[in-house]
C-alpha cells in the first residue's frame, strides 16, 4: 500500500466518520450487488430486447430500489454496447447515491462523465427534466454529443446549450429531456426570460434537476459571482489625464496599500496632488464627488489590478481572468466603474458601463432547482460548506484501482528566489529522464515567467493559460507524452483526462507503458493555492486509474497565500544552504495560511448569502407580480394595479378599440414600469450596500441595517409602479394595438447584454474590518 493510498484511506475514514455534511455511500451497496446479479441476464438480451427493457424503465415515477438496481444493470450493458465501456462497481455506487441526492467525490480518471450520463438517464426515466451543468461551452458541447446515442436507448432526447445559439434554438434545446449547458448560460437565459413581455418568447422551460460537474468549483468557488443583464447607460467618466497622473504617484507618499493588497487609499499628500492636477480646492466638496470617485477608481486600477494576473489585453479589449479558473471568461466585467478605469489605464476604447436591469448569483440560480446533485474530484474537503450552504451531503467513492501516486511533502524555501532556483534544477533533472511534467501556476504572469526560464534552460514546453484557453483540451490531452512539459494555470483542462503516452497511446499502447516505467506523470505546483481543494485538484491530474505518478509542491515564505493570510511567521530555523526549510513548524505555517484564507472565504460566503437573501425574496415577489400582470385576461383583472384615472381611460379605450387593446395597453405599461422600478431598486440597494459598513462604527449590525433599508425601499415599490403606470396611461397615446410607449418617451434599452461580475480585487471597509478580525 503506497503512502498516497494510505493517506487517501485514512483521511477519508477520519473525515467521514462523524463530520457534518458527509454521507456513508456504502449503505446503497446492496443496489450495486443486485445490479451485478442481473448482469448475465441483461447481457443475453439482443438489442431490441435491451432497448425495450430500457424504455420500460420510463415510468415517470421515482425509481424505487428494485427499479434502480434494474436500471443500473440495463445502463451498464447499454454503455458496453455503445461505448465499449463497462461501468465499474464504484461508478454504479456513485450513480445510485447521486440518484438518491448525495454528492460524490471521485478521483480524477474514475469516470465522472460516464457517471453523470447514467444519473441523467435515471432521472429522465423518472420523468424529471435534467440539466447537466458544466463550466464551459466545450464540455457542454462534447458531453451532449457523447451521450446522445446512449440516452436514445431509453427514448430520451438530449441537447447542448452554448453561447452561440439563437433564442429559437435555445427554446427547442431546453425542451429536451436532458440538457447539457454551462451554468452561466442557464443563468443568462433565466435573466432574459425575466424581462420578456410575451410568455411564449421565454426559452427556459423549467428548472427541475441539476447535475453539476465539478460541483465544488460551481457551488463554492463561483457561487457568489453575479450574472448580470444590463442595458445601455452611457459610460463612466475616468479621464485619461487623471489615470496617467495617478500612475506616477508614489506609494507611502501619495497612497497606501493594505497588507493583503485588497484596498488602496490616498494620503493627504495624494489628495493634494489630485486636487492640483484637477484644479479644484477641495475634492471632498459635494460638487466634486464624481471627480473623487474617478480618482479612487484610477488608483485601484493602477495599483491593485495587475495585467497578466487579473486580466489580459487582447484584440483591443480587457479580458478578465477568473480567480477560480485561471482563465479568461466570456462576458465578464468588473463592477462599479473599475472596468472603465482599467480600460482607460490601458488606453483602450471605453465600453458602455450599462444599467443593471436584473442580476442573480450563481448560488441563487442553482438553489432554484428542486433537486441538486453532482460530482467532483475534490469535494470531500468541502463537506462542511456544502452542508451549511446547500444542505447537501458528500460521500467518497473508492477508486476502482488503488491509488499508487506518490505525494511528496512540500519543499519549502525561505524566499521565492531560493524556491525558483531549486525548482529549475528539479525540472531539469526530471525532464532529463523523459518523465512528463505538468507544472501548475496560480496565474498567467507566473506561467509566462516560467516559460521564459524554461526557454533559457533549453527545455521544450507548451503553455496552457488564459491566453490560449481555446486550445486547452488538445494541449492537456498530450501532457502525458514522454518528455512533455506543460505549464498550466489552475482549473485549465479540467474535464479532459491526461492519458499516459498522450492520445497516440490509443493505437500504440507501448507509449503508455514507457511512461509508466518512468514513473507516470509528475505534477509540480509552484506555490500553494488559497484552498487545499485546489491543491488536490492539481495533484489529481496524476495517477488516474491506478497509473503511477508523482506530485510535489515547491513553496516559499514569500508565496502569496502566506504573505496575504499569515504574514506573521515563526523565526527561521533549520535552513539548508540552498534555502530549503526543514522546520516542521514553518511547514505547518503554510497550511495555517491556507486555513485562514479558507476561513475568510467562508465568512464572505455567509455574509453575501445574508445580504442577498432579502434581495432574492424581493425579486421573487416582483416576479410574482409580473406573472400576475401577464396572466390577466383583461384590464379588469388588473384593477388593483391601476389608478382610478387609468381605469377610466382604459374603459374608454375598450369602448373604442376593444377589450384586447385595453388589456395590451395596461399590461405593456405595467411591465415597463415594473422592470424600470426593479432596476432602480437594485441600484438603490447597491448604494446602500456600499455605505452600510459605516454602521459598524455605530455598533449596529450591518446586515440587519441593510435589510431594514431594503424593506423600507421595497414597501413603496408597488405603489410607485401603480402611480407611474397611471400617469402613463392617462397621458400617452392609446392605439388600436394598445399603447405607443415609445412616443411617450418610454423605451426599453435598445440593446441588452449579459455578463458575469468579476470578484472585485478590492473590498469595502466592512470586508476589511472582518479580515482584521480573522487575523486575530
């Protein structure tokens, strides 16, 4: 038994014995045993008989234990005939547990994609509508194609929803029994549907069952990312001359930056310098608030947001690099003017700022599904969070073959220079043997700096980062070739297996054997990530399906996770001549820094959920109002929404143009003012949220104060909609088709677009206040 296998076994047992949020998956092992007992009988069926057995399972009712065991037997045989894949017992154990609502942790290479298809088919047989949610278009498109023939045996239809589809294509796709889609695409469709004025134009049929691939990444790392629907609203003014001036200011003299580099502020000298540049006497006068905002945005863009770490500039546009994925994400923007400030800093054309029409957190999107399950290769560390935030239980599926990968202790160095010298020597030595190397970095800048070092050392390599994420599947699939050296940012290539010997090993198995003899894939991490889950994700790229492998992290006391989250370290002892630290206390200090980082993120998650809860409840109320308005058969059904004068005018319109015209006028006007009122309400709450941290100084609870503000603002919303609609209906031109809102100067945005709000690289005072408490 290898050290890695013993470590996996002992940690799994220890963590899952009494820990909240965990599940004992073996309780459903009898179902797998029952499926195995049917193996010979099922294998003896011809294709027509097997197809009949599969369609017979589509009862439209939840599969009881006997039916679930039968399903597993039939599905395994269909998989063997379609893909020449025979599902292992651990995979079937994962399937039955996911059908019963658990989340499963499965090692990389153990067949999560196959498990996901079988679970989708099981829910489909029970008459449920299934969305299999992934992190990008590539995986959704690939898996929809791959699963189609298998699902057809059960009489189930399947579609993929990706960014390039039209509304008509999306509407048709969502009618399929099983839909593969990136989670953000479903969210964007939901937001657009919330703004539609004709019910038949909606594209998203319903949310029923969500099966989430890499569920910890979606529900934890990206759960608080807002998906936004925006309309045109001009631009935010950050002058280029101000941006240039700020770039020449000096730290400590003109501005200060917090230790964790999440906030920056002007000193008195900095304020004076800005005032002189702008030609104003007092930047804090009310009439100069826009200039003060612009100056702060320019400072944040100049000193807190780093090119090739936080964003790329490509084809004249700023492309934000996702902190959780290490890659650029389509349609992602920074909020609150920072996007404009960065574009000005880079001397690019400024994109429209946009008025937020509606938004939803990924967390709120997912919790809108009555049933949520999923799988991941790194979920077990997140059991507590998944239980707390989603009431989900996680269980570990044992590998089909023992894990023989060797996970070495960290190699910790006094500083980054010592670490990098030792790492280059290590990489040169390993590469000389022909053993393939996968080198994980935190960001684009680090990957490109190491690419330069490897070039200088004469080591051929490929770089997989946010610059070339379109090629990631092809690049990562070849990372197991003999002599391959691949530099990769975090999350890159997830969902694509690294096969020893590369893709050529499919037809030349001796290539894989050569790499096995060399020790398999060697994974090297340059610095720890903020989460131990991300470390395990990287290690998990090696040692798939019983292959040999090796993993090691090269870390230093100057790594970002240490400097940001645990800068006060024990004194240096036991330092080798090469700068390597052998003191176990300092090795534990790095792990402590990770725990502090994880604790901060958990607290931010809790706080964001509490702030967002009231907003989601209010949005649910406005959506109910919207549904009430759309369902009205005539304007008499809307009497409570109409002022007396509006009702009188609509009665007159009915007499002249018919009852349908009166209904159309009332519905169109009320929906317009409801959507406008909600957008204004969101803007008001955003402003309240930005200033609510001042309540800390008054010994008040910020969340409670925010909720009070939100409740007061919302209480007046319905009356505001009624009054605004009443004024429009009594003054605008009514037509035989309803009402001409445009002629009255009431226009919906001429264009809307969707985007994700990136995690802002700086924080408000409340976040900083909390961070200080955590450090204590």
